[in-house]
C-alpha cells in the first residue's frame, strides 16, 4: 500500500510547511451493535496554515471508502485523491480548511476503533488505540507527533451508551435511539494521543482537588470504567486511591498543574498492551480487573501502570517527542516514574525497586543482548521501526539509566530539570538536546559525554570483582573489572556482606564510588577482612550485569537465601539468572538454587520470577538428557512448597500455579484433578475460576482432559477470559490434531483478535511437546512473508514471535533460521528483526545447554 509506512523524512517535510490550528472530528458509531455493519461514518475538518502557498500535501487515512474531499470549498475526486493510505491535496492556500468524509472500519485487532461483543450479555463495547499511527484508521489526519492541534470530537452513538473522549463533554443531544456527544476542544495534543471510549460501560465517579501554589483550586473529576459484566470484580476504590496519591505526588514533584481537565481511566477488552496514556482518557487492559485471587505482585504491577500513565500526562502528553527516535523521552521517564512514585507517593507498594531490579531489568538485559539492540535514543526511519521500538531498551533500560542519572546528578537536580522542561516546552515537542539542556543547567555538569556513553551507545556491561588477599585473609586489593564494547561511567555502591552468628548474610560495609574504564580499584576496601560476599551494584544504582568472584559465588550456592536485605537478595537472584542465560552457570545448578531457596523468598514478585525462570531453565537451557529429571524436580519442589505454604497466602497461590505449570507425574496430576473435583483440598487454597483454568491447562497438556470436560468448564465461565483460557487448553492437548487445529486457526484465517492468537500460540508451543510441533518448523519459515504482508502488524508480530520453533533446540533449526535470514535480505526490517531476536534466543539456549552438559 503506497505511503502506509510514513517515513521520518516525509514527516519532517510536512511539519516544515504546515501548522495545524484545529481538528473537528465527527464520528457516527450508531451501527456498532449490528454485527453486519463493518464501517462507521467519519468526517474530519482540519484548519491549517501552509508556509508555501501553492504547494501540495497529504493526509493519512486507512479507510475502506472515502466519500468526499473538500479543500477550501473545492471538491476533489476521492477516486484520484485517495490512494488507499493517503489523501493527496494540492494548491494549498496560506490558510486552509480541508474536510474528508470517509467510511472507516471497526477493528478486531485492537488497532484503530476496536469493537468487542461481550459473550456474557451480548453488549457491544468500543474503544480506540492509536500509538504510534492508527488514528488514521478512525479519521483523516496528519499522523505525526509534532503536528499538534486542539481536537474537537463529536460522537453519535446508541442512546444508552456512555461516550468518553480526551476532553469533557459540553452537550448531549438525544434523538430517537441515538445520542450525540459534543466534547470540548482539547489542549493542543498529538494525533496518537486522541481517544474515544464508547459503550454501556460501568462507571465509578470520584473527584480530586488541591490548592495550587497561587491559591487557586484545581478540580479534577475522576472516573474509572469497565464492562458491565466485570463490575462485580471492579475494585475501583483501590485504583482511584492510587490515582489520588499519584496526583498529589506529581503535582508536588513537577510543579505544573495537570493540564487536561478530567481524568478517566477505562479498562477495556482485548487490549494489545498494558495501557495507553491518552490525555484525560487513559485506557488499560481489562485483565487488570481481577476476576479471581491474584497475588500482591499483580496489584503492585497495576498500581505501577496507573502511575506510569499518569506520569505521561506531563512526560509525553504535555511535552511530546518530536519523532519516534526520542520515544524514550517519554517511555523511559514514565517507566522510571512508575516505580519511583510507588514509593514517593506513599502507596503500600514499598518494594517497588525490588520489582524493578528483578523484572524490568531482566527485560532490559534480554533485549540489550540481542544482535538487534540499539541505543536508547534510536534511529527510527519509519513507522514500522517505531512499532518495534516499544521494547526493553526504550522502557526498561531507559528507566534503569535514568535511575543511574539520579544517582549521578542527585534527585534535586533531576527533578528541578524536569520542572524547567515542562514549563519551557509545554504543549510542544522536544528532542534529546532539550532534556540535556535543562539537566546541565540544574546539575552544573556537562552531560554530553554521559549521554554519549549511556543514551547513544548500545549494550550492557558486566562488572566483576577481583579480590586479592594476604596470608591473614585481609584484602590487599579490590578491583572492579568492566567488560563490554564501551566501558561506561557507573556510580555504584559495593556491598560487603558477612555472616552473623545466626548465619544471616548482612551488609557490613558499603562503599560508594565511580567506576570508569576497564579496571577501577576500590581503595577503601584495602586492609579489611575478606567478606563472605562482595556484591557489586548493591542498591541497584547502575545498569549492568553483576558477576562474582569465586568465593562470593560459593557463598551464594550455600546461602543465597540467607541474604536478609530484600533488594540485595533480588540482585543476587538476577545475577545468577544472568550467569545461567550466559552459559556460565549450568541450568541444573540454577534449578538447584531455586529449589533450595525459593521456599524462603519473601518477595512474592521475585518468587514468581523464580518460577518462570526455573521453568525456562529446564525447558530450554538444560541438557536434553537432564530435562525429564529437572522437570520432575520442579514439580516435586512445587508440591512440597505448596503443602508447606501459609494457608491462604499469596505464596500458596503462586506455588499452586507453579505446580499446575510443572505437573507431569501421576501424583501431581492426581492432585490437580482432585483439586478441580473438590475431592482434594489444600488448606486455605481457594480453587477459584482462574486457578481452575490453570489446573485444566495442566490436565489438557498431559492429555487428561476430555473435550466434554473443557467445554463444560467454558459453559460455566462463558466470558472473554474464559474463552481465552479454553482456547489455550484446546491448543495444549498433546495430539497432532490439536496442534494442526491451533496452527490453522491462526494461519488460515484473519478473524482472531490478538488475545486468541496468543492463546493459540501459547497452547501450541508448550516446550515439552517439541516432538509434536517439530514438523511445523519448516512451514513456519515459509509462512513469514505472507503473514507480514497480509496481517496487521499487531497480529503479525504475535504470530512471528509466538510460533517461532524455539523448543526445537538443535543445530538444524538454527540453520533453518539462518537460511531464512540469508535468503530474505529484502524482507521488511521489522520482520527480520523479530526473526533475528528469536534466532538469538535459540542460539543462547544451545550455548546454555552446552554449559549444562559438562
Ligand atoms: Zn508509557
């Protein structure tokens, strides 16, 4: 499709000659409840100026039909003006009014205006999602972040519906069965940030107010929305409570009043991502409305996302990156603020930095070691590049580097820089230099070389302690070795840990210093008795992989769980996982550490990571001949810890889920069936709906769930969530027919929403069923280009990643991946990137297996 993939040069050119004064967008979605209606009417009127009268330009629009195009009263022929992706206009005046009337399509992929029908009550729900460039699926516009303008939306919908947009509504007219909502003009915002949410949503209203420094009152109406059928599970008070704490916190830290009027938070079905920061109308995935018991880690994750999106109201919405190269300018900040504010705003989630060290950084380390990694400030040539850059670098590494920046310049300089940045660039667009300017002003430091090392260079350094001692065991030298292509300046703390009389490992000395270059001597450590454990990057100030000297590693093998400090322990867990991934610690040794110490792990989020990682260790990193034994050990460990866990605790639930994921032998599966049937009980463990599905998945994967049983479970839970779980169970059955059905459901039809594509791939690709799925490796590589060409990028990304034959850990599959890459140099760069990354996962698994085999 010509022009569908907007390039940076085209965007620069367009912004060079145009300035947009405003959009008037009319949408008529009264047809939405009719499943036969594929489209809705969309009319855009744009008022804009052109600095080169007589020139031409184009609007972006992805629509089945364009009805009319009118420029300054002149009718253009849509047949010639519209090429399927762009509306071309020429002969611009200095001041222009352009109206485009189109029929736009309801989406089933979460891109554009998504339509969902609730299986519980048949109600229809709509919401939009655009980032980076899908507003053009809903209305004609200049789809680039630096052509900001006020938007005035008018939406006609069924009369019984609630309709929300970025701004509050000013008037509502009811006529027959329909109702028209007229919204106030927004502040100047980018196209990707506009939003509409429409349907018979359940709404909980609240209010926030505070006195501003000038004595005036700031009033922010709050609302939280979800589907009606989820309302019984909707803990809106908890969400709104975090919201108010966050508004207090950001007003204090940012010193710039919330600029977008009201604040709605809508939890919407079949959402492709966690949440989106539409000003005044944030959208979240509705899985954040918990239908069954979840652990506190899930509540913390949700609160983190609430605060992440709120931080975006300033970082991203008020001040917006000029182009997607600087996506990090908003995402790294919001990601950092999500954790920072959990503590700063005094929510109950005081272990936010433990979670950050444990989970966000794992994401960053993984991404940063792919051959496709990139500097935090990226080179984004076009929209397909942009789409793939919502990754572990832009979010988690960027946030990690901001944490390091705070350690480097101090939090006062950092936040004073943010305050100046908002005031200076309000409602505008920025690039890296604009941020460095304010930070240099407030810190008094030259940040050019810091930025070059941290923001403009890819890759992760490993820091290793080198300890030499004299005959009495006193340190004669402690040095920090830094590897990696580019040594960076790191502000770090070195923790020296010793056992106390009770065997606990406690920090007995903390040394903070700057590490630069390949070798840095820690002078303060000289003369001290050699500690039991040297922990580099204690407190997790910098972004690096931590290694250990041989004696410290031995201390961890016998006593990792004895580290009392929660964050230090999480760092040790993270470090031994990195050793395992890097083929420096045998997978079976890592599994042994988990089996020995996970039962003592107090942090529920860390425990759940240990579960996931030890399962990956067995499935992918263990030598094949040890896999069965490793799997049995995990299942036995899960069962023991489940029986030992405190009744009703989060830990008990986590171990129950882990048992479901690892159950293989008769004893484990017997208990699983007993729990489902009610004939077996674990004191305090409530077998609620989500846990039931986890247990059914174990039975299905073992070939011990009949079609009737699974259908019966779905009949009792005929919901969106139930449908997803049921689909995964069907795909997980260990038969050639089940695998063929899952494969075909995804590849032969484009009817499935992304949630069901994921459910099929998750069930299909169970590693232990590698013999059954082996024959799909060759068809997978044949399929790639067609999938990329025919599907929307959201769906294509899920298919390419989810069906990659990762469980076929052998040289032949690696060769097949290489053959595809060698044979398709001209394939879309974004597709090549995904295949390269999965190929790298596979090569890593082979290296880890070689380490485990010795
Ligand atoms: Zn974000």
